[in-house]
């Protein structure tokens, strides 16, 4: 789960990391009021969306008057900001963070990620901050410092000091940099985060180390024991299709294609996506209905798949062990009747009660297309989808 920059900064301060002073605003008037509360004559208005690279998209504006603050806020609020991380649909800006501006002497990249191969937290740092890490690794690969944390002892001060020295920081800044690095690590380890990125961590002209931007994401599977973190969730920033499915207890991931998928088992669901692609189609989603799925659960799955407006055909692929093909078939019939489906539906059933399942489909009199193997099912659904499209066009 991702959180907003202002939330991440609030957490970081609890671990001793220094951040600029700021306040949240939901309207231009509030933004101006926030600026007036802060000392100084320069402010930064920052769009709060779950994405980096906001600066290049106009989502970070340095302002030197209340009027500029108001204008920046007016421009950002209600806008769908498109960055290279959001996809073309962008993300809606409904909150702003107004900060006192910082005079920057130097921008540094600091990131903490889980390295799955090493099964360790790895610190990635570079003296070439401000750019995205992808750009740094392309343009300045030799500037990247990597340091692996031993989980038995956690991040040690000497290790943080080593990183700070490798970044070329002057001796008076080392202690502050160590405090920042240690603080980020503790947030990661103690709050079940799986990513902490401070980009940039800056050296200010006054000679201080400040976290100017912060991105933190958390392990969804640990949220049950972090209610305080779970509360920071902003569903408006998430894929609406996934939130809809998750609220109904379904394991669903949204994709970009047209073929909706309802499958049992995560492995078979993945294989189904591959087969659809091999047959020349594009899957619209991953969906695992789970074991022992009732007809009502199948109906729910159809609703979740159809909640995606791009879906133009549906493939139901069930290899029933714990599941029962007759229940699945009843669910398909229920969904097709209740939702008055007109798009092509291909069903492949195999395993427990398969004969009973086929009979339910046959007796329904509905135009269900059936298939025996996964390959046949994938071919049929892509074929049926193309036919339907052709008919529509002609
Ligand atoms: P991002 O584009 O979403 O990563 O947003 P950031 O918060 O990292 O801001 C983008 C860039 O704006 C930073 O790399 C800085 O160069 C610049 N910036 C942000 N805040 C300030 C500030 O207070 N003062 C100055 N001078 N530049 C800033
Ligand atoms: Mn940034």
C-alpha cells in the first residue's frame, strides 16, 4: 500500500528525520492560509498523489507570493496529473501539501528496498539526486552506492557513516546524514514498509540535511497489525477495479486488455493469461475465484470483471479439485441471466463434477461457448472476441 508524501514525512519525523515544515490544504484558500502560517517568503505547493515525477508534470511549484500559491493550488486541485508513473489516465489531485521552500546546495538520492534474491534490505544511494533512480542508473551508473543490511543486527551506525562518506558529504554533515539514514531504516523495519525513498535528500545552503521528498509503501500482508498505517490508505489513488474486487473479497489484479478472466488458482490464472496472449488476445485482469466457489461467488466475480469497461469477452477456466464444476456452471448461468450478458462467454470445465457442470450449461439454453482444454478455450475466446468486434464494426 502506498501513502502520500505528507504522510510519509510525518512518519519520518517520528524517527528523527528532518523535513521542511508544511501543512495540508484542500482548497486554494487553505493553501494560502498554510503559507501564511509558515515563516519565510517562498513556499512550495506540492500535489499529493501516489506517484513520483510530479515536478516534471507541474505538480511541484515554488511560489514567492500568496497569489502564486493560490494560482498553483487552483491549477493543481481537481486536475488529473499525468506523470510517467501514473499511466495516461493520470491521478486525481485532491490534496495539496504547502511547505516552506528550501534553499538547495546539493540533491542526493536515498532509497531502501527489499532485495528478494538476497532476502535483505538494500540501501541504494547516489550523490546525483533529483533524477529518478532509473535515470541515474542509465546516466550515472558508477555514482550508485549499494549497501546490504544484515537483518540479524539491523542497520548499524558505522554502516550509515560509510554510506554518508561514500556520498562525499563534508564531515560536519555526516552525523545528520547518519541520523537520516538510520531513521529511514527504522521506519522500514519497525513499520513493515517494503520501500522507503527519499529523493532528493538535500544538503541545504544553511548546511543541513533535509528529506525534501518521501515515498513509502507498506507490505499489504502486515497491515492487519499496523492499524495506524492502514488508516493512511487513500483509495481514491488506487485502481478502482481492484478496490471494488478487494472490497468483495476477491483476489483481482487489473490489466489493460479486453478479455476478462475468471479462473481458480493463482498458477492456473497466470497460465491462462499467457495462453490468451499466445492466442493473440490481451487479458483484462487476473482473477482467482479460490476453492469451493459458490454460484454467488462466481456471480460476484463476473461483476468484478465487468466493472472494467474495457472487457469485451469473458473466459471462465476451472480445473476443479476442491471446487465443483456444477456450482461454477450454476454461477455462470446465474451471472448471464442476472447481468443479461450479450458479450461472448467461453467456459472450460475440468475435474470434480464436470459432467454435472456441462449439463447445467447445456440445459440453460444460454449461448455459452464451451471448450475442453485451456488451449482450445483461449483460442475460442479470442476468436469469439474478434468475431464480435467484426460484427460491431460492420
Ligand atoms: P517529484 O517530482 O514527485 O519527485 O517531487 P519532489 O518533491 O522530489 O520535487 C521535484 C524537484 O523539485 C526536486 O528534485 C527539487 O529539485 C525541486 N524542489 C522541491 N522542493 C523544493 C524546494 O523547497 N526548494 C527548491 N529549490 N527546489 C525544490
Ligand atoms: Mn522526488
